[in-house]
C-alpha cells in the first residue's frame, strides 16, 4: 500500500511538473513569435473571382451568371492602401497597433563574404509598437538607426556569417539596384531562422531599393488579448478585404506539436499512476482474501455489503487523498526546482533557465487521473469483498 | 399471517418449514438438507445432535441467514424472511440473530470490548458510552469483566469463545445460534461456556439452539433434536 501511495505521489508530481515545463516552453514560444512576427498579419488583397457561365435555352437566348467561387479566390499581392486599412482596423477594440512593412529578397556583401537575406522596410516607431524589437537589440542602438537614413538592423547570426559588426557597412543588392548601408544595430530574437536572414531598414530606403513607390507587402498588427486573435483576424479580413492570418494559424504546426507533446507526456506519466493502481489493486485483493473470515463475521453481525465494500474503498480513498496532496506538493516542488536550473538554449527560441508555467489545470488533470485510476483499482476488490457469502466462507474455514 | 404462539401457548421465536439445501456443483452436488421442520421457543434451549456430516452446520447457517435455502420457509418472530433479499437478511441478522461459531472468529486487531461492541455499532441504537457500558456488563456476565481491554491473542481459547458469546448477545437477539461452541474446549471450559450461553438465554427469554457432539451438554438442554441424513428423526 505504501508503494502504491509512493507511486501515486510521484505520478501526480511528475504529471504536474512535465505539463508545467511543456506549457512553459509553449508560452515562451508564443511570446517569441508575438515579439517577432506579431499577432496578426494582413497580407494580400482579396479579389473575388467570378466564373462566367453561359447557359443557353432552347430558343437560343443567352442568360449570364456570375458565380463566386470561394475556393478559387484570387489575391492581389500586398496592401495597396495601408493607411486606409490601418485606419479602419484601428477602430477595432482589441487592436493595439499596426505597422506597414515592405518585404523583399536581397543579397548582402561584406568585404569578406556574401549572404542572402530578407529586408523589412519599416517605420521604426510603428514597428516597435507591434513587436519586441526594442528588447531584441544586442549591439548598437535604435537611436543610431533612427538618425541614419541608410542604417540597417541585422540579425546576429547574419552579422556573424558576414563577419561584420555595428558601425561597419555592407553592400545590399536587390533586383538591379545596389546600395551601401551601415549597420546601426544587431538584434537577436532567439529564432535562428530570423536571426540568420532578417534585415530591417527604413521604409523609404526599402521603397527605393526594391522600386516599390506605392503600397506595402503586409501590415503587422498587435492586439491586447492574444487569445482573441482568430476572431479579430476574421473580422479584419472582412472589414479590410485582405487576406489575414492570426498567429495561431500561422504557427499551427508548432501549436499542434506542443499539444501532442503535452498529451503524450500526460499519457507517459499517467502510466506511473496506472502501475501504482495495479499494485494497489492486487494488494487490496490480497487483503480481501486474507480477511474473508473477518468479513464473514462482520456480515453475520448485520454489517451490509456496502459496509464491507466501504472499508476497502476507504483504504483507496486514504491512499488517494495523501497521494493527491503529496503529489501536488511534489509537483510544485519539482516545478520550482526545474525553473531554477540554468538551461541556455536557442534555436526556435532563446532562454537561460528551464521554462515552466504551471496552471491550476495541470493539478486538476493530475488529480483527476489519480482519482479515476485509484477508483478503478479499489472498486473491484471492494465489490468482491462485499459479495462474499458468509456461509461459504465459514463452511470453508470450519469443516 | 403466521401464528407466533404454539398450541401450548409458548412463543415461537424462529420457525422453519420444509427446508431443502444442496451443496456442491454438478456431480459433486449433494442433497444435504432434506426437508427440515423446526420451531424454537423463547426462553428455551434446544440441542441438535447427530453424526458428523448430517447437515447440522448447514442448517444453522440457513437459520442464521448466512446462506440461502433452495426451498422452504424461515420465519422469525412470525414473519417470513424473503429468501432472496440480501439487505433484509443483513438487517434481520443484526437485529434478531446472534451467532456463535465453532471458532471464536474475533477480529484480532480489536480488544475484547471492541469486538463485543461491533454489532452494537452497526445497529446504532446506543450512544458510545452506553455501548461501552453494555460491552463491559456482557463481558462480566461471561466472567471476563477484568479482561475487557485485552486483544484476542492475549486470551485463552475458552476466554475467546466467551467473548464471542458476549458479542453474539450484544444486540439482545431473539434467537441465539451456536455451532459447536465448546468443540475446541476442555471439559471445564466447555461447561463454563455452556452455562454462560444457557443462563443468559433463559434469563432474557431468548431462543437458543446449540449444535453439540457432547451428550452431557445436550442432556442439560430443554430439548434434544436428533438429526440424520439431513432430517430430524424422532
Ligand atoms: N461445498 C460442498 N460441496 C459438497 N458437499 C458439501 C460441501 N460442504 C459440505 N458438504 C457436505 O454437506 C454435508 C453437511 O455438512 P455440515 O457441515 O452441515 O455437516 P455437520 O453436520 O455440521 O458435520 P460436523 O458435525 O462434522 O460439523 C456433509 O456431508 C458435507 O460433506
Ligand atoms: Mg458442523
């Protein structure tokens, strides 16, 4: 019984701490993507495509139909009138800020090396409002960038590959243009893909480099309540008539991965509880078999079947009670311990400590799992004890 | 309606009519009780005697509602006990029947007094203090007034059996059934246990049925019932 109790304590504890870790990393991931690519992105304009159908009657008259075909929606690349779109979406309650961005492919050349990248032409203040760019600056400063019309902000991995630092200059090529830019600052998001390829420059510089005098590639939107993004995106899509994606959809595969990981961790850790449940099941059965005489005697004195079953259910309940309490305590302790462990990591995101994020739900889930398993484990022996026929038991013992 | 008094005016505490019981499965199936009729009167001590294997214990378990008959009726205080209702059986057992087994069957983890209090706890008619007092008085009735706090393992076989008797009387049952209560005891202890049983019963007007192999003890009873091959013989 003590073994089963220990098993349940550890099972519940591990359940809570593994869920806390996974949620911690998920949280960090969400923070990171919201800090870089934002909550909502408004991209290409939707152009309803009409399918022209000519139906002929017997008389030879012609009737024309226009059918809108949702699946074959066509898009016109980019946002032609960003100011109008921004003006209309800023009316929405949950929208915090919006930043128009011009995007393009570029080649960079330092004295020593060449590299490919993506340029984001931004209005600095707008973009600071929709991302965590300010906090991501590793070297240099945004003040320098603001005052340098030909300044750029470069990802730290790209800077490493090009072997350049703040203050040095690189040549940037796009289409048939070529300009020299100075590195004002270097950023690190933790997402290595971005740190390797992304370059920010002023909107006007990007316009002339990419030869895009009008419109922008997309608008990045930040919102107050990130969990409301899906609905907001739908509204924006209809209001602005532009193809709009919330972060949940953009990072769908990642979110799904986290979900799967959490589920599989829950199942794996639950097996600890299940094994303890099995142990409890067999222990209880053994006690029942060992105590048949006492059970028969109690029955002969007027104790009912459920009185007898309850004795064994109580044992289960006591194990459950302490298992759940100590397990939650252990879970909290492990979670705290883990959060103090240093863990430098970067790749999809950067962090110095193990990330944990506990919610009451983890505790509830763990306790519910323990309740179900312990109940199943003690119900069968308890029922068995209650169903013993006293006459049979006594006859078997006395003869 | 069943009559609860006999022609001679004695009250019937327990009655059974044409009880049949088989034991064992398939080829091993044995017709153990072959139509048993019996009346137990208040304040009377009856003994069942008969060769080993004739069905004495089987009958006692049926009368004590610890088992189910295949056919026949059992009436307690004039009311028929439905043969298939475990709940009703359990309630009747707690209220009306006291059982003493061949082995004492005390709960080893509980003291003598606590063992005696078990049936009272279930019935729940007395407060804690009353139960304790009653347990003490029952134990002193069987001569164990000074050993109420001992565990069964700290008592002799005869003492254990006397605790079991005290326990069987705890709820003042109308019927007391004892299956070879003195089977494991020496002559002196046998007599003591027997006297405890019969004395209390006659004082409080209970019906007592004792199965015994001891002809001397049987001779001290008000009535002797002889059993052979699952039936009473005259
Ligand atoms: N499970 C069983 N299957 C088949 N027959 C059984 C079973 N249990 C008992 N019997 C038989 O039932 C008969 C009656 O048994 P019971 O215990 O009532 O006898 P008894 O009169 O109390 O004997 P004793 O004086 O030795 O205690 C016996 O012949 C026994 O062999
Ligand atoms: Mg017997």
